[in-house]
């Protein structure tokens, strides 16, 4: 029964990563409407927060908004550092070293999660995890760059802030796992978003430009952005973590985000997909398969079963 719950949990992580893969689509739509990156990052958390209010009230009434002090502290840390801090660092990295380099640096996150999982949760780091981690990083890098490393830029500050974004992104998994057993996923996401958009508001002042952007297209895109790769993805992610998953496995399975993003780029924006990018996509998927390999096949289901159960859940 425990293994079945974990299988469902990993399936949820896989689906949440797939939903995160649609972020590029929405960013492109916002860019077409004239929105700046800081406003887009703010809207993701703010709209997600607003959507959660009626959903939570309908599903659990006032009780679901109650939270103990310890859980609230972790939500505060997650909101400030893993939501607002991550977005600010990533945006700064893009401005200094470009999108390709910043994206590659972001995928140092699984390394940090693996190390922190060992420290805080005493998870083992065997050959299987190390192999999956190495294949995953190579796959993400090739998928993002397409093998064209001429676009990779370097500056000490840009690299440091990019690695910081990767660390803060990975920190979310650790903080969420700490409280996922004691607090409903919706409540965790709600307060994390609250502290996240408040922090983003202080640093980026998005309301200076949002008044000029309001029209029906902007509203529709904002609602979809807040619902699909934000509220929906994070709720599945937190629910999955609450099923006793190994934190070090989670970011590798969630990296399916890069595969979905590449497919959307090819299908909707006619982006070129060469052999190197295809190899990268294959590596990402293979790293997820490695994480599902077990000495006893009866104990750990394969990826197909995991995703199927996650979808049913």
C-alpha cells in the first residue's frame, strides 16, 4: 500500500513538471502583450494566490486556511526564498548571462536537492541516483542549448546568481517536504504564494505598469497562467511530496518540464529541433527511467505505471 502511494506521488510530480513545461508558452504570450519579465513573475504568484482563495473556501471552508506557527514559518521561507528569491535571481541571471546559460545553471537544482536530502532526511546517495543525476544534467543542458554552446555566456556575477537560482529552486522541495505531512497541500501553496507575491511586489513594483496592460486578452492569459503552470502544478507537486517520496528523486522526475517546453517550442513556435536536442530529450527521459529501476521489480513500478496512476489520482 505504501509503495502504491509513492507510485501515485511520483506520477503527480511527473504531471506537475509537465505543467511547468508550459511556462514558456505563457511567457511568449505575455511578451506579445508587452509585459516585462518582472511583471510576469509577479503575476504568476499573485493570480495563483487569488485563484486559490475561492477554491479553498469551497473545498474546505475557513478551516483550510488555518495553519500552525511552524508550518507558517516554512511557508514564509518558501515564499520569500524559493518563490520570490528564485524568480528575482533567475531574472537577474538572464539579464547578465542570457537565457541559455541561466537555464543551464538552473539545472544545478537536483545536485543541491540531493545534498540537502542527505543532510536533512538521511537519504542514501547510491550509484543509481548519481547516474540519473549526471544523465539528467547532460540531458537538460543539451535540450536547452541544442548543442550550440556559442550562446553560453560567462560572467562571475551572472554564474553565481544563476547557481543561486538553482539552489533556491531546489530548496523548495526540501522546505515543502518538511511540512507536507502536517499541512494540507492547498494551505502550503496558498501561504507560499502569499509571501512570494508580497516579496516580489516590494522589489519589483509591478503595479507601476500593470494598469497599462489591462484588457480582455491580458486577463484571459493571466488566469490561465495562474491556473495551469502555477496553481495546478504546485498543488500536484505538494500532494505528491506528501506521499513519502524521496526528495532527491523529485527534481529529476520533474525535469520532464524541459521536454514539454522543447516540444511546445517545436510544435507551436516552429523552433528548430536538431539531433542534439533530441538526444537531450532522450537523456532527460532516460534519467527518469533510471530513477524507477529497482532490484526487485515488484517493489518499484515502471514509469508508465507511475504516470498512469498519477493521472488517475
